């Protein structure tokens, strides 16, 4: 296992996977899976980078290439950031362990495939994720205000109301019997206030 972690190709893939997970963690937060993946991959990559003759300037350029890809996803530059990211990532990948030693070098085929896959990942997946985050909510929860619903339970301070095929926790200042028609006055979080 430790021998595997000092293989330049494996270390390179771990570093790339860790950085991709980091980008996903920032663009689509909340699940915890990309965050956990970033920590695991970068930790293992760091172990290999420390053990191998790493060019840290190359590591910095790889990080810079990811910044350029993210900038392209956030702001349209008509491909300028993407082209810059591809060139920077290719040069940085070649520089990562240098070209002097055949035994400590990332495969050219692996670099080519990784650069293409990373560019595609940012162009399609990250761009779509960022675009979705900036879209207005398709469903407005306040649209329930003013609608008529039916009390499913007796409402004495709190009960259940069905409004527009949805069950809501409802509050009322008056006693409302089950089956009565109610009008929604306001919404606070997942609760609505109603009156008969």
C-alpha cells in the first residue's frame, strides 16, 4: 500500500481527485461527500508528494489551473480561462516530478487523459452546478398564502392542514374543527397560520 502511494501516477491521480472534490465541495456544498473525499485524497497525495522529488512550483501551477477553470465556469470569457487552464495544467503536470528520471515521472498518456477529463468536468459539470445555484427557485413557498385548505385535524393552537395537495403544520388563534375550510394567513418556515 505504501509502495503504491509513492507511485508518481497514483500520487498525481490522488492530487487531481482531491482538487476536483475540493471544487465540488465549494460549488455544491451540503452533502459532505465531496468534503470527505477532498480530505482523504489530498492527505494520501501529500504523503506521496513529500516522499517523491516534487517540484512544488508545479503543484502551485496545478492549483492555479483549477482556479482558471472555476473562473471560466463563473464568468464567461469565451474560453480564454479554459484554454489558460488547459495549458497551465499540462505544463504543471509535466513539471510535477520533472522529466529527468524515467522512474519518477507521470505517464504522458495519463497527463493527456487527465487534462481532457478535467477540462470536460469543468466545462460541463461545474458550469451546470454553478448555473443551477444562480437560478431562481422554481417553487415559491409563500405562494400558499391566501389559499383555501382543509383542516385534517382539530386545530387548537396547532394541527394539520391540507393546502394544494400538501400537508402543513398549521397554527390558529381559534379552535378549528377537523374538516373545516381554512384560509392561509402567513407562512413561517414549515408552519402556516390559518383562520376559518
